[in-house]
């Protein structure tokens, strides 16, 4: 006799680590927010673009597969090899919306209008260690201009971002869009870098000329702009001027008393970086003047300050005041990636953290100019600039301000008193939907009417429709205002509750009008 096969264990009903499920209100609130942002982007002349969720690892470029861990940083897999065609391609889920844009701009460069303005919204995936508030799948909302080297494109992006924040409900005074320029920091470092000290090198300076001197300085500046330095100056908001100085030089103790090693710059090299970070004045004009002094005679630094000056003038012409968008040298995030202006949108209102302490909400968007990304495909310089909004973070901010959820009410629920009259109930729901009212018929077991009302409550239904055999014979329906009913149950006396003021009887042909009255 054959042995019974071993029973397979049931799969666990749980979301994979680093991922989450989005239910009705989450999806609806996000859609409402993104629709408002899309309207602003559309108004500025940007077209929507939806790219594939899957790209070749080669096209993504940032992560390359290896034998030991081919999916480092991304969720990647290798296609099945084609007979006689070698190994299959490595594919991966996109980790942002910018890399796919670079591929599209290169692939369709002869068909797209240049400059090409596009916006994109959708999920991205990163194969990183999950943690509190850190997920492997999250939403981004991007807007980019490809093919324009003019800083007018950067100014337009920043003005559009401010409009988008206000469109979703963030009031002026509760946000600020800050602008800086990678070139300015390059120039600051370039002015103080040590020159070659040997006599042999000195003897050649005059003959070779200033072009070599300039090249050596620029090369050394690029070496100094390492990830370590960028990480340090990115801590300016948290540790302040003195903390940054210590981290750039010998090191400092953090709040816990642990010593953090510095990156070893001399005080002379650290000083101009600190001057740069603290150059913000009372207005854009003062800030630009301070930055011009900080870069000295550096050509690249002066070019960066000139670009910021042009951006400030264009924002003023667009009537975008400095309480909305401002030049701010302390914006340093991403300077290693960007090639020119960089932007960051910060929400300035206070919220309570997990421990009940007040803190500012912080950054919800970032971006800047990246002129080298499309070049990977074409071999030619293709300028580009853009902004990316953290969708989940911005939605969390709207919830913290009580600005989300107003449009997520449940449907009107048509209850079922008689199984044999299901067609009549479906007709009621259809009439309501034809009038633009969200409605559904209860499709569970109708035997227990109380369960139907519990279902309506779980759905967040504002109204329930009731028609038994008696009401049908008389040509009427009962319309129950569930919102008012809940309020009465919580606050009214027993006699008021028994009088059922939240439930009215109306002729069947007045059903839609009565529901409209209640919803209004």
C-alpha cells in the first residue's frame, strides 16, 4: 500500500520584510495627492511618461551583477540563455525613475521634442536592509527636463515644485524650497588647495602656463569631493558649524559620548568649506554676495554663483518670493551626484515624534542638475535637471496636518432584505451611480440585518438604503444617515435615539434626491 504523501505546510499569510500593503484610504489619498501634483506639472507643459518597471542592469548602470551577489542594491535576475547566443541578460526592477528616463531619452532621441519635459509617478524597488520607516518598495513622483543647459529649466523646476506643494494643501510658511550649486563648493575648495611644492614643478609653471595649474587644481578638487566629505557637510543642519569643522578635521564626540573620527583635512582647508556653509544672508542678494567672496577667483565657483544669480532673477520675474524658494548654501545633499544647481523642499511646520517631542517635519523632495546620465548611452553631453518627491513622506505630512482623507468616504450601501428582490436592489445602486454617487449592494449573507449595518460601518458608508417587502409594496425606501446616527448614538438621550431622526422614509422615485441631500 502506497504511503501517504507528506502534507505540505500552509504558506504564511504575511507581507515580506521591507514591503507593505496599501488599503483603500491609503490608495485613494495617494491618488488624490498625485492627481493634484500632475495637474500642476501638466500646466507647466510637462508630459506624463510611464516606463517599464524592469530595466537591464546595464541600463541602470549604478549596480552591476557579480558572481557572489548579483542583485546587490537591486532586485535582479538573469534571463534564460538563448541557444547559441551566450548567457542571458541581467534584468532588474528599477530603483528610481531617473535611470529609466535616461534610457528613454537616448533610445527615442530622434522622436522626442528637445528639450523634453516629462513627469512620472510610480513604485521603485531597492534591495536594501529594511528598517523602521525604510521600505524596499516605495513611490516616487519625478519631473525632469532633458536637453536644456539653461538654468531657466532649473528655476522652472523649483517654481513648479512650490506650486505643487501648495496644490496638495501645504500653505505658504509651512514649506521652503532651497537652492544651492555644486559648482560653488567646487570653487570654494579650489581656491585653497595646496599647489605642487617641488622646485622642478615650480620651474615648469611659467613655461607650461596657467592652464595646467588650473587643471591640477580642478583635479585635486574633484579628489577632495569624496563621499566622506559630502557626508560630513550634509550633517551641517544636525551638528552645526563647529560639529562640521571637527568632523572635517580631527573628529568629535557625538551625543552618546562616542568619538567619531574626522576625515583629516587641515584647518585651512576646512575653513572655506565652513564659510561656504554659513554664507546665507538676510536675502538672496546678500547670500550671493557672500558666496562670491567665498569662491574668490575660482572660475568654476564664479560660474556657480552666476548661475544662482540668474535663477534668483528668474524666480523674481515669475513672482516666486523668497519665502517660497530661496538660495541657501547649506543644501549639500547629493552634491556628489549632481553637476550644477541642487534643490531641496523642506516642510517647516512642527510635528510630535514617537516620544512626544516637537520637531520639524523635514525634507520631502530633492533634485538638481545631472548632465552626465544620458551620456552613458549616447557618448554625447545631454544636459538634464529634475526633482523627485517622496510620495509616502509627503502623504504622511498631509496626514499630520489633517489635510488628507477628506475624499476617502465609503460608498452608500444598499442593504438586502429579500434575496428574491436582488435585481431591485441592484437597480437602486445603479441609479445612485448614474447620478455620480458611489454605491454598492451588500453581497454577503443577508440573514442577519445587524451584520449588514456592521459591514456598512467598516466600509465608512455615509448612508444605508433599506427596503423590505412592506416598503416595496408601498413604493417607498428607508434612507439611514449613518453619520448622523452614530453622532446621536454617542450624544443623544434614549428617547431621541428611539425616535430615529437619522432615518427617513421617502418615495422610491426620490431616493437619489434624498441621498444627495444627506451627502450635501
